[in-house]
C-alpha cells in the first residue's frame, strides 16, 4: 500500500494527533458546549457519532442525519475539523455533502468485507482521510483486508485505529488491547498512521490515561478519546467519556517519546545493549533446540513402548515449577505460563509426527 504521510493530510495538528469529542452527538447544545471547551484547550479535531451501531436494540442509535447540520454550524463557528463514523454508502454520501473532514469505519463494519467493499466503492474519486478501526475479533488479516479495500478505491490518506478486541474473559478492559496485533500492523506497514482509541479499550475513565501513555510509548501517531461536557448523563458510553477539562489534564501529563534519538552517545549505548540481547537470544534458541532434541528422544521412546504422548501429571509439574522458577528469577510467571504452553504444544506436535510413523523417525535410536 502506498500511504500518504500524516503530515501531508493538512490537518495542521500537533504531534501526537489528537481527535476528541463525544461518543454521540446528542443535541446542538451538548455538541457546542463540549466543542467550546475542547477548542479552548487546544483540540482542533473533533469526533462525534452520528449513526451509532449498538449491541442491543432499543439503545440510543444516534441522532442520524439531522446531526450533520449541527456539526456544519459548529465547524464554521469554531474552525475545527470533524471526524465521524460511516457504515454505509448512504452515510458516506451524506457525510461528504455535509463537508466532514475525516471518516472512520467502525469495528463492527470492518469485520464484514461486503460492507467495507460497499463503503470503498462509494469513496472512489474522493480525497478524504479514512481511518479503519480494527475488527471486533483479533484478526489482523481482516483488518489489513479492510485497509486494502479502501486503498484500492484510491484513498491514500489512510490510517488505522486500534480500539481493542472483544474478549469474553477480560476482566479489566472492555476490549482487550492485544498490543501485538497493532504492532504487527505497524511492522508490516510502517508508513500507515496508527491511532489508539483508549476509550473503547478501557470502557472506563480511570484507565484511559494509562492506555494512552502505553500507546505513545509504543510510538502510536495519535489518540482518539471520547469527551463529553457531562459524561454522567451521556446518552451512550457514559462510563468511558471524560469531561473536556479532565481530557486536557490527561493530555498534559502524557509524555511523548521519539522513535529514535539523535544523540550518538545514547545511540551507541543502545547498540551495545542490543548486541548483548542478540547473544542472549542465540543462547535461548540453542537451549530451545536442545530441549526439542530431548522431546524427540522421549517421542521415540513413547513410540517404541506404546506410551501416550500427553503426560498430564508430568506436564502439570513442569508447568507449575517453571512459573515458580520464573518468580525467583524476577520473570513474570504469566509470561512463562504462555511461553511453556507454546513449548508444550510444539512438543506434542513433534511427538505426534514421530508416533504417526513418519519414515524419517523409523531408524532413530534413543541416543
Ligand atoms: O515428559 C514427557 O513425557 C515429554 O514428552 C516431555 C513433555 C515436555 O515438553 O516437557 C512433552 C509432552 C508431555 O505431555 C509432557 C512433557
């Protein structure tokens, strides 16, 4: 994908890019009161939901088209740019007619290639920034597919929004951040602007600062944060919106990091540390290879003696003791749990290969 750099999008914005505003546009008064304080606090790009995809029926589904004329008035009175979500070609047409500056595709649309393609078709010949939220499920290919569809329609001011992923088990976040997915996207498309949406990840105000800082530490290009003049009485997402004052305080506490340092001394210190990391990684891999050879031996033994591959008692001991060892070595036991789960899966796979009589294992001895 050939992406136009964020600095060429004519958003005249700060670094990081900040987009803030209510979850939903509710009334002209609510919109104006919110925007007025946001603008006084330096925010130049406002977000606001016009059409709201809601999980349950009978929830507030957005004001719809009438909100567009209120937004138009606000844009001309305060000189702000405005971003809204679109979920159909009809939305795109109305949003463009109303002079919206940025459109985004929501998580529930990104999951559906038919919907994304219809939106993409309606964007042909249009020059407007489009941001694509991650799909609700942790599927990087689906996210990339949606970005490609929009890109193929001729959009080069293209960006991605990380809003987290639905997870039945997450007790902290409304949508699990699963940072490795946006980081993998960044690795594959370094030029693609990446914006974090801490409001939808957290689902609650008190965590937003922590996730925003994490996003900046991971070199995200911007933040999209929900802000409402009276969050407690918001018609949607009341628990996760911040007042414009609280937002301003939060933004003041955030620390911006740089992708690299220009200081040659610091750069060479980092280089030395990286060389050590390379050495340790090589040792780690050699150790893993040694472990794998032993697992193969155990596999050959199991095949010869007709013993089952999965050894629950032994595995429980391995699994638990490694976490204990991790604690005493100041390594996060949760991480070791995941690592050893992966290792065990690979052991089983390898022994399955041996037991299922693949020729190459036939003549192996046990030494
Ligand atoms: O102990 C064994 O039987 C092994 O084959 C090794 C191993 C492991 O990877 O540690 C692999 C599979 C078993 O379920 C238990 C443990």
